[in-house]
C-alpha cells in the first residue's frame, strides 16, 4: 500500500503539481539548433523519469514544466538518499528496510522533495541524473531552473512575521521544511543574534546615559558578549543540526563538474577508482592568494585613503564657495569606484578560486567566501581605522601636507588663501569625527542598505526585462513572430502562467550575501561600538526589520531558492570568531588611547605611551583567549533537546543491535543494495494521466495536454518556429 501522498503539499497543489520550471530562451539561437536542443532537453528529462509540459514564455522563450512522473520513483530516490545519510553517519538509525513503510513513518518534506527532484535534473548522467546545468555547454539555452513559490504560504508567513516579536522553534522548523536547512540556519542565526542583542543594547543605553563613550566597563561587557554569542551559536548549530537530521551532512560532498584531476588511482580501502589532484599542487596555487590579498588591500586601501584625505582637506582646510556641496565629493567617488573595483577584484578572486581546482562544491564555496570576506573587511572597516588610528593620532602632523588635494576644489576657490593648509601648531583635530563616522555606519548605512535591497532588484528586473523585449523585437524583425503569449493560454491556466512568467524574471536568492551582511555588522559591533554605545540599540532595531525584509525578499523579490541542506552557516562562523578576537584588541586600543590623560591642545589624545598601548592589547587578547576557553568548557557541559535526541537514537541503535545479536544465532544484515527500480517512461507517463479529462482535477488536465515527451518536443518546436527568427546568431 502506497503512502497517502506525503509529498503533496499545498504548494504543489496550487501550482498544478509542478516541481520545477525550466526557462528555455532561444532569442539569440538559430531556429534549427534551438529545436534540436529543446528536443534533446525534453528527451533527457524523460529518460530519468520526469514528466514535462511546454508552454509559451515571454520574449522568445519556452516554459518547460517538470514533475516526477511516478511518486514511486521519487520514493525510491528518497529512500536511497536516507540510506546514504545513514552510511555517512548523518542518521543514527537506518531507515526501515521496506521503502513504503519508511516513507509512511517519516514523510518527505516539501524541501526534501524539491531537493531530490533538482538532483535528478542536475546530477551527471553517470550518477543517474539528466545532467542539465543552466547556461553551460549544450544547455546554454537553459536560462534557469527553479521551483515555484507557494503564494498562500508566503502570505501567511509574512503576516505571521509582521504580528510576532520573534521566531519560535516551530517557525524555524517550517522554514526548514519549505526552504531547506541552509536558509533555515540563516534565519535561526538572525533570530538568535537579534535576541542576544537585547543585552548589549540595554547595557549600551545605560552606558550612553551614565558612562559616556570609551567606557572600560562597556568595553569589557561588549567583549564578553561577543565571545559568549559566538560560542553559544556553535552550540546552537549542533542542536539544530541534530533536530533537523543533518548533523555531519557536510561530509556528503557534491563533486564539482569543473574539477580537473591529474591522475586516477585505486583506493586501497574500497578498491574504487578515484580522481586525484595533489594537495601540494593545490597548496602551491593557494599561495597566490597572498599577493592577491596584498594587491587588493593596496588598491582598495589607496582609493579609500585618497578619498579620506580629500574629505579631510575639504572639511578641515578648504574655506571657499560650495563647501557644503563639495564635502560630498569623496562619498561620490567612493560610491562610484569602490563597487567597480570590488566587482573587478571579486572577478579576479573567482578566477583564482577556479585555478585552485577544488574537488567539491563545499570546499570551493568556502574558499570563495574567505576571499570575498577579505575584500569586505577592507572596504567596511578601513575608513574607521583611518579616522581612529591615523587622523586623530597624527592629524596635526599629516594635514599640513594635504595641500596636493586642493586640486580637487581649486576650480571653485576664489583665492589661494582658501586652499592654504594650516601649520601643525595651528591645526586642531576634530575628536567628534570618529563618533559621527561610527553613527553613520550604525544607522545611516543600514537604512541605505535596506533600501537598496528592495530597490536594486526591482530596477534590475525592469532593466533585464527591457533588454529581453528588445532582443525579441529584433528577432521579430528578422522573420520571427512576437505574439501576445497570453492568447495561447488555456483559460484554466491563464492566471497560473501569468504568475510563472513573472517569477522567471526574478533574481536568484543568495543566502551568502545576507550572512555576509550580518557578519560585517557583527564586526562593527565588536570593533567600534565602544565609540558610540548606542550601536547595539541601532542594530537591534535594524535586525528586527531585517529579518522581516529578508522574508519578503525571498517571497516577493527573488525566485524561490533550491532547498539545499547544511549543518552550519559555513565559513562565516570562523569569520565571526575572528572578528570577536580582533574586536578585543581594537577595543582595548581605543579605550587606552581615549581614556588617558585627556586631550591635548591639538585635539589628539595626550599622555600616550607605546609600551602602555602594547601592554593593553596583550592583556586584552590573552583575557579573550581565557574567557573563550571558559565559555567553551561551560557550553560543552550543557545539555539540549538536540543532544538528548542524539543520545536517544544511539541508545535505541545499541539496544536493537544487542537484541538482534542475542535473539538469533546468525543475523544477516542486508542494506538496500541492488539496482534501483526500472522505470518505463511510457508507463509512468500513462500512470500520471490515468484519469479521464472529464473527471480529473485541474492539475491532471494540465499534465495531460501533452501525452508523451515527443509531444512536448513538438509543441516546443512550434513555439520556436513561430517566435524565433529564420536567420539568427549561430551558436556552437
């Protein structure tokens, strides 16, 4: 007896049982080539047991709808996946030996279903998949592969977030079931970070009222908070990973298609043929990161330092017309050139990462994350470092030599006197500059970033849509048609297809970008909040909005993400620990410098001694290490529901093994080996259309309009002939 359709969620029912949509765009492809490639695409999907339906898309494109032709096929994939988890130690207990019983006792979540179907589409043919990778090789016309949103769930989720103060564990479980563990871990991190911020926010407010800036008491509390939060999140990650059944899932590595092996050897343990790339050779390539980091730091640092010097000259020296406007010139230069340089350097980092030739997707992503993190640290923190440790300490000595930057405002000056730099004895440092800068990054920059997260995707979507319209119009002028695609829509499907065409235009969601944003924010809090104790208050308010805006972004502004699994937030956890360590050093230095014997006549801290500064840093760092060890020890002795669950599973496993050993003289333990079930494409497609057109659901009628994959290919060919130009760009 089959399970009572545990995988049929509301999302699938509301989306005509569609698992994935493949956007096939052929505006720049020759008509004959486009037809041949589309037929090959549909055939490849049918070969792995997937049913397809083709509909007209916007601007010379086809919407190819994909679902598993037989639920039994999906159950087999799910069972094999769970057995693999057990073999790799992700699961403590093996699945039930009977597939249907296993799926009945532990039904598939929507996220698990979508992940398995995507793997069927994307895995190499040698591993039982269709081997379809968007925009690569023979699949360059495949623009994107994505699951459809569930509008009803999205509305309920956003409404629930708008009326609740925090995410409960059940809310996180629901996010995991819908969007996968990788995104669920992000929301869990953001919720825990927000909750923890209540402590420094309350203390920071008190310190701002009673203690003022650069308070040693606030500095100690803030550093302790950073250590405790990072260690608590490590503990919480393990608990969530056990709760969601993914602890150790990172051990199941996904091979990279781009990996190029040097040789093949036979594994002495398993006897399998293994592709090898020597670690010594990869290490030699990784050493190229050192000159890259130095050059990136030099280029970005020079740009930021130059704009910083121009700003100092305009605000502190220049005394001519348009000063109130010219003061924004450095900001405009940074806004224009930093993104350009960052994009260029990120491209170099990507090529360098490809050159390092990582074997798995996880190792490739981790290395790429660290390279981008270096760039983010430079662009995010260098301006405040220059203010705190260059301008305020040495401003009176440096500013008199900034006359060269007078060239930037010379056309506006009325006379040379307005451009004269003061003598070292006449110049006075502005001590409030550091606080204003921290306030900008804690408040203004967060508001601007939040607005950009909403506005930029909208503008990009409109821009790309316009470009595709222009390509479609050019194709029409060369002999193709540019019909109103809605005319061919069946009335029963019209609203659904309209929504799908809108989702095709959306950007793909990258959870790494949001994690990077939170990590950089944590760095500001760890390094510089002692300058302005209200920093955690500003972040507390921002993160309450951020959590909800990210949910809206996923539901409205982005395609629905593929629900990948994870057991951690990845390299960002190490980056948080690094920032907490650096924060202990920087905070100690700031407190020592600005709580000494007061301020001199030139505005710089007086009574500074290099030995005292180094001693403060030394004690702060070692105190950080001692506190971290103590916190780690304390958390290691704490219990949690996840740990209890893991111990219970191990106990049941040992008990079952003991009972089996004592209950029979010879126990044959056999895994679910052998070949997978053989699937006949015609029988599976016929099974999917077994109901009649008159009595079937709307979903059944949707999937019955094209009987076999050959019919889908013919419909696609008709759309291409009708829309594509006769003579187009020849693609190889």
